[in-house]
C-alpha cells in the first residue's frame, strides 16, 4: 500500500526564498577554499559498492592543468550530501590532475546564477553548474563564451530532438531510481513493522520523484504488502525544502510515530533532520528506528552519535562526474551532450558503512545484476 501526501513548509518563509546553508556569509558568494580543506572527509562507497572511475585523466597531464569554476546548488557547500559530493570531485581533480579551481555559491534566491557563471567563465576553461537550475543560464553563458567548456549536473543539456543545447556544454545525469531501488529493498528487508517512509525535499519538478519511484519499486519487490508513506517538505517553485532540517525532523517523527521504522530521504541539507529524528524516536521509544541517507555515504559525514541510525545511503556519485568531466576537459576529450551515470558504471549504488546491511548484500547485489541486465526495469515515476 502506498500513501502519498505533499507537505508544504509552514512558518515564515524568508523574503528571498532559498536559504543557503553551509556558506560562510549570506552576502559573500565566493567560498574560502582553505576552509573547505578542513571540511569533513569526503565519502567513499564501501566494499563492492564503491564506484569505479574510468576517467581519461587518471595520469597527471603534461603541461599546465586547466582551471575549473564550480558553482554550487541550493544550500552550498556543507550540506553533507549533493554539493559536498561535487566538492569532493573537484578536490580529487586538484590532487590528481593539478587542477586549480574557484567555487562560488549563488545568493539566496538564485537570481545571480548567470552572473556567477560569467565570472567563472572569465577566469576558467571549464565551468560546472551543480544542479539542474543552472541549465538555462549555462546555455546563455555558453553562447557568450564559445571558447569555454560548460557542464551541468542533473540536466541532460539536450533539446527536444535529443541534440546538445549548445556545442560547448555537457549534461551529467544519474539513474537515481536505480540506486533508490536498492535502498528501498534494504528498507523492506530491515523493516519489522511493515511500514517505511520516503521524505522528499521538493516535489513537482520530476527529479526527486525518481528517488521515490525507485524506493517504492525496490521495497515492493521484497514485500508486495509493505506500506510506504511519502511526504515532501515543499513544492516547486519553493525550493526551501532542501534547506529545512527542522521541518524534515517534524515529518520524520510523524512517520515514525505512525509506525514507519525505516525512512529514506532525498532532501539535500534537510536530511540532517531525519537523522536527528531517528535518534530521538529510538531514544524515547526504546525501539530502534532507521534512516537512509542520500547522495553521499552519510554514515561518514554525519555526527558520530547519529551514525548508528543510518542503515545505508543511496550513493549518487556526483564526485566521479565532476572529476571525469574535469579530466576530459583537461585532456581534450570533452564532448557536448549527455553522460548518464547508472548502476552499470557504479554511478549510483548503496553504502555498507556500519555493517548494518551486511546480511542483505547478496540479495541487493542480485537485484543490482537484474537491473543492469534489464531483467528489472525500474520506474522513474511513483505509482
């Protein structure tokens, strides 16, 4: 049984809308790279789920490496999830390729994205927008800067006929539904109540629904009678749902109170509220409940006292995508168009940190093989 309910964030919404978490200042757009090096260690998938990289730049190139301009999505660096995974990729490029980089954070309402892209294009050979919201601005910036390479994470950058929207821009997309299928299966295998939950950040623009669809399909593949409760924090065009941990905590506590014992989030920086709720519910009830992270291996990025409540994380290897497009730009193999990161290239997957899903790995790997060979076709829209 699947219950779906859209929850709009309530309380006072700031006039500028999108609140940037993790940035050093509300007014400064440039992130201090030195401080970034002191951030939490970047995540690595455990065991067989570690994504492999086939980038063309594994060996340091001869001559000077290119410079890259990385501009973050909503919330900025410090979200322990999507943006931090992109940062991990550019740090790897710096270490392995000698790439120099600058990283910027849009203002609260995102109205300066185009300006930031142009600033990055003035100084860098490759400009990366982290998030689909950069797509239209990148098309404009690419036209104004034909000698600069551009890439957008989470947008195919193709027109309606399947052709690149611009000759110097690439799209980096992910099969989020495939990785979500695996953590949905893990949730159903772990659940003792027969009820699990999905907590989405923002509904109504198609991306987060892919996470929900895969999670549902994976859980139902294990237990056709499982009850899945889905709630979203906000609906587009209100993207505050990605930066609302307090609201995520409230929703998660409600799910746990209604019988869910495993909840998966796809809510960016809001996910920290889910982890707090799992601990709070477990401590108050005396019965352990679980959370599932997203994008990064959140067992490795969250506070130590919350780690024991993170069953697994759906890995979305934005770090690999950022590294590989940088390597391609560096060695001259950059090409316009779409690159898809799916299970077949370990572009998505699941983590085993903490050992909580060790008993289920054989079943999860069997599902993974069936998805890769086409035996299982994972839906991209929730039922």
